[in-house]
């Protein structure tokens, strides 16, 4: 019997679902797959927990290339990558945000390692996103309930938020993303919503109809992709209008990123794997 190729739709795009897309080497098995990013050359950097090699790198065909982060990363939660291929990594239980190049060389760190701080950076941070001008926004979401804003020189510039369910309050800010229109999206997980702010932390909007939203990814069309624990992937336009939704993951995509060809990559919860949603012509 021929293998069936599942197809999902998100807005005006259709994708072929490719489970277990990457091929780890025997020495580098996948642990708890937490997140991933795709660099400018199409290499996929997969962050996972519970192994001695926190980041595994795969070529565009899914073949294992190398690993990095050994001895430097304790507990990857979320990753992001900017146009210059600088990777920001939330080292959640070490209470830091770390920056690496794509070869795994550390460039800088935010926060003091193994020094959790109430309200101040950091107490189990979840994600970091760099704006076009070099400012960095961090969701500090497991021990704290705030968002931190760092200047280009990495000095702490602002902190906003508190515990609760009102506007500008959070219960587990699980991810943050700054788009090119200077809006800051925060996945307010246990409040089942996304909150939208300006760069100074002023509340602009609240988007609902999610169940425990996890990862945010904004593509080159300014469409906002959100994974949640239904499990499903939702796509919204910049006004918050739903334009597509699918069940591309088996048990939930904790992480999500896209490449320049329009393919999407999912960091799947158990069974741990990377799934590629391959864009169909």
C-alpha cells in the first residue's frame, strides 16, 4: 500500500506534511524537541533538551551536519534568528538569554547565570526577539510575568507587565515577537490569548480564540502564525483577523519557524520529532 501524503491548508497556501523530516546521527538522538530556527543558508538549528548536545544542525535535506552548545546551554526553551544570522536562545532554567552565531560561537549573554531574580531579569525566561534597530525584547514567563526591553547596547531599558488577566497583565508570557511594524506580540499562554503592544509597552489589542498559545512566528508577508495546545496552527493577518488554521502537528508544535522558500518547520512534542510542512505549488 502506497504511503499517503497528508495535506493541510493555511490561508491561501497548502502544505504536504512530512513527519520525522530530519535524520539525527546515531550519536546525536533527538531529546525533547523544544524549538528550531532556519538560517539564511537554509540550515535548520534544532534546540532540544535532555541531551549533551543542545542544538543539532541539519542541512536543507534533513541530513545531520553538526551540533553546538555543549557545556554552554542548560535548558533551551525558545530560539529566534535575525537577518544577520544571530541566534537568540532563552536558556530558561539558567535564567539567561544567550546569543550565538550559526557556528555556535557565543556573542553575548543577558542576565546573570543561575541567579533568578523576582521581576528583574530573569526568572525562567521563555523567549527573546530582536527588533530591526537592535533592541531585544524578552518574555520572562515562568517565574516572572513581565516583558523586558533591552537597548541595542544590551542595557535594560524597560520592564512592563504583572500577574493577572487584565490588559497588560500575564499568566505565563510564553513567547514574544517584534514585527517590522514595531508591534510586540506576546503569547499570554494561561490567559488563552495574544496581547499586542507598541515598542514602549502600550497595550494595543488582545486576540483570543486560542487554547494555551505557545509559539509566535511572523513571516515575510507579515502574517502571524501561532501554535497552541488544541493542537493546531492559526494564521492571522496584522489586524488579528483569522485567515487560516490547521492541525499540522500530531500532539502540538511547541516550536515553529519558516524558511525562505515558504516551508514551515515544527518542533513537535512527544513523540519528539521535527515535522516539515512543505509548500505545494
